[in-house]
C-alpha cells in the first residue's frame, strides 16, 4: 500500500520535536508499505528552517520513507497572523506537492494544524483514495480554551472545517481515548484509537548520563527534567515558581530542555528571580534523547489547568516511561489514569508549584522509590504502549479502510 501523509509539523528522527510519525512511518515501511510524507522545512518547535531551500519542493529519502518538504512561510512564531499565514501557505504548497505523487492508495491527514487536513482531503478526492484523518489535539477547541483563538468568525469557520473533515474521513484516528466522545459528537462516522506510545529500543534505563551532565554542568545534581515545547500551553512558569521554592536545596536542578515561542520570556523571568538551580538547554534530536533522559532522576510533564487538557496523552510521558524514569505529572485526566495504573510516578494538581516542588524533593530524598516507579512505568509501556505494536495496529486500520472503502478507481 502506498500511504501519503500530509503533516506540516513532521519531525524526522534526527531533528528536535515530536517524532511519532517518523517512527510510525519507519515501522510501516518495515511492514511492507510505501510511505510518502509531505511536510514543511520549518521546525514547529524552533520556528526556523534548518537550511534554506533552493526549490519549492525538496525531496529526501530517510528510513525507507520519501519526505517532500514543501515551501512554507517561515515566520511561524512571530504572531497569530503570521502563524495563520504559515499554516495557509503549507495548505496550498502541500496540495501541489501531493499532486505530483503517483499511485497513492490512501491519504493520511493529521491535525493540528487543521488546515492541512483540507489539503489531505482534496488530494484524496483527486486521487480517488480513502481519506483518513488523525486527531492529535482537539483543535479548535484547545485554541479557544487557551485563548489563542478569540475571533467569533474564525472560531465558527474552524468548527465548520473540523466537522467537515470528521464527516469526510473514512476513519478518524485518535491518539487518546479522551478524544473519542468529542470527535463522535462532532461528526466522525467511525473512530479508531491508536494511542501515543514509545519505542523501548531507543531508551536504556541503565545507560550512563555522565557525558550529558558534564556537558551542561550538572554533575552531582538530582536532575528533574522537562523535555519538550516551551509554549503557552506548557505552563512552564509554574516550574520556575517550583524552582524558587527549592533554591535552598543546592543538589537539586530543574532542567528545561527544548524550545518554543515562550522560551525567551521564561529565561528573562528566571534571571529576574535569580534561579541558579534552573537550567535551560537547547532542543536536541530524538536520537540524542536517550542519554538526556538517562541523566535525569525524575521527569516532568505539565500543561495548563484547563478542562480539555484532561483528554490528552502527551508523547513525552511515554518517552519518560520508556526511559525508566519516574514521572511528576501536573496533568489531570486520562494520562493520570495511566500513571496511576502503572505506578509510574507522582500525580500533582496542575498549576500548583508547591505540589511540584514537594514531589521533586520527595524523589530526591528517596531515590529507590523513583527507581521503582521508573521500572514500573517501563514495564507498563512494554505491555500497553510499545511503538511496534501500535504501528501494526495503525497498519491494520489503514488496510481495513482501504478494503472497506467504496471502489473509486
């Protein structure tokens, strides 16, 4: 089967950012499928392009998949208007890139950003192929609750597009059980759950993180690590407040690894607060994440305390579990259920720096407890969220959709 994926925020395994789709594409090719990905040259995490493109569409082969990078307006993080321009430009360029891809059996769209879903649907219609729509976040509902999307006209237009894409899709794929009710009540005809997870082979709980610690001046520290985006939704100001509460414990370091449009403001705030126990580290490719997590003694997942975030399965939590590290979880809902069932960490109320500081301190004082939680999490992930098994499940969804769809060619 030739699968065409349209995904502006696709990150290759050797790039910073979420690599779920590259990992899935790699496994799908191992299962005998052909995968073509249309993506942007601009990193969603950093907002910049790694190199300047000489052509509107550039092609590369990686891990058995063909990756087409279509021109995208580069000012992704400058403002809301520039962000919309970036999304819109990719919507157009990805369609024209997709027109050139031949012998496509199935088109896989994904959201957010939701605009690229329209490109995927149009390409599926053009190529008379089934259209599958993957929902990674409940957009625009998340954007409305966070306050990013406020204009009533844009909200109504976005909600119309959301319902349209759900109705048009042969299957709507969700990566969290918390999304199922929403997509069903908004028009999805058939919903399939293929949850987020992690590849155990990419992480070694027994690995030595000494080189990472030496590189960043963290020798002899108890490291509480946050790895991921530094954006509005991530509520990292709360971690700065937690760091302030732990300033007297010189052996404890809170490390923020990653990038995003809020990072500069967070760095200024940390300087004003005199947080010598807080470390900012630039983003690293997924291929280097294993040593970074090996250096950590505990890992932090945090989101703003808004109701809809109780529906999410954050990728980083599964990476933490795969690395065998205890999770300090400041997120309510379905992901908390996973951590509690696995015995893999300490859930704390979102938006509560005191609770986060107490959780970090308790794990720093009882290292064996954290080690036990980490072992529990890795075993639970092996049993329920291992990437190869999830890729096989995704392949089955694709094959079922292909053979069940009406004959169009």
